[in-house]
C-alpha cells in the first residue's frame, strides 16, 4: 500500500504568544502544494524502516514515520511492517514534509490494518507527532491556530496561478527559529487579509520569522526580493524557513521549482 505525502506553504505566519507548555500559539493559513514524498507499507516479519532519496539528518529513530507506527503499536495489536520512504521534500525548509510523512503514515496504517479510526481520532494521534501534523490528515486549505491543532476551513482557490519555490539549502531548525522570535498580537486577521486581492497581501500578510531569519541569512531575503522583481503578486518565506515562494500570474524562465496550484 502506497501514499504520497505532499508539502504545504504558509500564507502568513504569526506567533502570538508563548504557552505554558513550551509551545507557541500561532495563526497561519496552510495551503497544500504538489511537491510529494512517497511512502509504502508492506508486510514484514519484523518492523523495518528504509529511507531513500534526500538524506535525512539526525537520529533515524526520531523519524515521524517510525513514531506513527509506534503510536499504533502501543494502542492496537498491529503486525510488523516495513515502511519505505522516498524523501523528495527538502528538510528544514518550512515546507512541512516531515509532518506530512508522519500524518500520511498514520492514514496509511489506518487503512492497511483496517482500524477504522475517524478523522478526529487520527488528528489527535497526529498532534502527538507534531504541531503541524493534524493539518495533513484532511490535507485541505485551512487557517491554523493554537499550536497547530485548531483547523478552520477557508474558501481559497489559487489554481489559476503559478507557484515558484526555491530552497536555498539553508537548514533552519524549528528550535533556532523560535528562539529568535518575539511574539506579538495581530493588527488584522489572516482570514480578512486573504479576502483581499493577492497584490495587496504584501502589505498585510506577514511571516513573523522573516525578520530574524533574514538578519542571520540575508541570502533568503535576497531571494524574496528577486521574486518580487520578477513580478510575483506575493512572495514570502514559508514556515520557519528557509524555502521562499512566489505566486505569479505566469511562469517565468527562472531556475526555480514551478508548481501549478
């Protein structure tokens, strides 16, 4: 059984406050995009995890695909499987690839073992894996708040535009990004901003991580500036970085990844 976890971009990302549990309260719009990993689950005599494609740094045991299986193994009498991950979404780029892998593994295992778990139940398991993971259970455009577990569907269709993404291959850890952030209140809600014409988003739709990340990595700001020079209606760093995206009315002859929305 195989599945194809996809990336997301953040349309705005505001950090509102630090919570007592150590997490932060955020507000953002998550928009799924067609940049995919692939995960296959097959029967096995003993549990195994294999990764191919992009090299995943760190301890393999911390991979969210493994943790997803362990969550179900703890609560259900599931048999051993082998999980094969083809990694194509860059890590440390703010595209949510790792979170997607974890959430899609939950959905895949739910189907593979015929557990019959509901969407809300899967979202609860996903939140144990990570703050961004619940979004990828439904995998639909949503305004995200709380630490990532509060999902509000929003009617936003960008399918008539082109999306350019460039990953400068600067790995920004979530820990590093949040250490430099200064929480603040919103002047205007993300929902209200997204109702404006796209060419007005630049004035109002902000990623709070850009100020500190750009200061430490000016090449990322240069990339955003370049997208605006090339005619982007809106451009921003996604998540806590370091990938930058631009929304265009037409595709340009630039060495960026172009995706139809």
